[in-house]
């Protein structure tokens, strides 16, 4: 099994009295990880995908929970976002059954997080699980091997099932994108015309790395601006895409309300638009590199438990920096170029913000940006 960084983070929290919540997209390996971690332990496991489990926990009392859990020291509740009042249920367990450690997983933050935040204030540890990372794979089969596979990762991404089925990447990704991508959104939002949601995701896929206009996305997908924004919020909370806002503090000509949208996984992005050409034959190589680097940086920050605000920067005169990190009072600026190129960071930005780091990230130096040495 490929060792996941999040395992150590979870294990460090197993001996206190707080619940553990693991969020992440479907099929990123949450259940596989927990099954492996607790394979030699006495666990009780419930799944929110099971109708009888949902019914059992709907209005359950702490006394009934004690009877259901019995002497099991660990309780895993998978796909917890599907269980009504799950936050109250987890609160009852953490407050009244001190002999059990409860771990809940969810594939959609928009349901699980909304239902647990208030009931579980101060009572939970929350983690996000991503698809596999460059560093996890480098640790698994060696850094050199993972470097050799870089161009393949840019096209097919890091979903575990993709990694574990070499030669079948296209088929696996199409199944993932067709069967799982919208499952939670369609279930909870009762969207009447899912084909428009699919067209919206395709429109976003063609615009990674570019400023996006909700009006333009709406025209391409047949949706009004308000619905576009709502659907993008749902796609974010289901861990399909995420937004970067524009960095603006003091300069008069900085864009202030613009945004870019990226995919959590390159493979899913390419599956949505059915483009699996090799890197050398692609016109979107730069966009794929940018998306890949930003996502792997997110994983890197998560794995090292580092925290930073993330942005891009652009002015009305079209000066631009791909990626900005702000943390501990300092600013770091990065530009992404697949092939090494000279790049001069805008002088107005450098003079005003005095970045601690300003660097071009290419295939020659990307390790320092995304890999835990």
C-alpha cells in the first residue's frame, strides 16, 4: 500500500477525546486508508450509503448509541455527509461515550462541514485528503521513477485507481468522472438538468489558468450568472475545483474581484474534456503545468501542516503573477513555466510588496516547490 502522509497526522490524534473528520473527494482513498490503519483493531464501521444506517442514526439518543456501539474502541462512519443530524450524533458520542474514538469521513464538505461545525465546535480534528501526491509516490517507488513519470502525471493525475491500473488510465478516469464526479451534488441539490452542470465543468476545464467570467461561463453552459456561481461553490465543496482570488492590497490598478478556477486533479480535468494527448502534442501544456504545480503545492502545505493564503496577482495593464502565497507577514511570488524561461517579475509588485521569494518554477527546479526533501 502507498503510504499516505495523512495517516501520521490521524494517528497523532487517536488518543484524545475529540472526533476525527476526514474530508475529501470520492475515490481518493479515505476508506482504504482507514481500513488499513485499523485492520488489526476491534472496530465498528457504519456507512452513510446504507439506508438502514441513515435511518438508525436519524434521531438516535446517547443511550441508544451506547447500546449500538457496545465495547468497540473505534467507530468509523463512512460517507457521513449522507446522515441527517450527523453533527448532533457525533457530539453525543464525543460527550457521552468516552470509551470510543469516532472517525467520520465525507466526500462533500458542503454537507458534512455544514452539519458538524456548530455541534462539534472544539470537539473535532478536521483533515482534508487529496489524491496521491508527488512526494507520496516518490517515497513509494523512488524519486527518480516519479520524475520519469512527470509528463504522465500531468495528463492522468494522481487518483489512486488511476495509479494502480497502469495502461487503463483513460478508462478509469472516464468512469470516475462519469460515475462519481457529480454524485453528491446531484443527490443533495436535486439538480433538474445535470447536463448543464456538466457543460459548466467543461467550460471551466477549458479556462484553467485564465481569468474566468461567470457571464461567459453561463453563456457556454446555458445558466444564469447566479446559478453559475452557486454551482461553482458546490463543485468546490465536492473537491472537484477550487478558486484563487486576486491579491490586492494597495496598488491602484490591481484587479480586486477577479478569480481563477483550477481542478484538484489534472486527470479529472482532462477526462471532462476527453483530452489525453501526450504533453508534447498539447496546446494547453502551460495551463496543465500551472494547475499541477498549484495543486501539488497545496498538498505539500497540507502534508507539512503549513498554512498560507493563496492568490494570483494581476493589474488592469495585464501585468500578472501566477501564484502568490502570504503567510507570517511575508509574500512569496511564483510564475510557472514548463520549460525554463527568463521572466522578470513586475517592478511595481516587487517595489511595493518586497516578496521574500520571487521565482519561476519549471521542470528543472519544481522539486523545491512541491517535494518534501
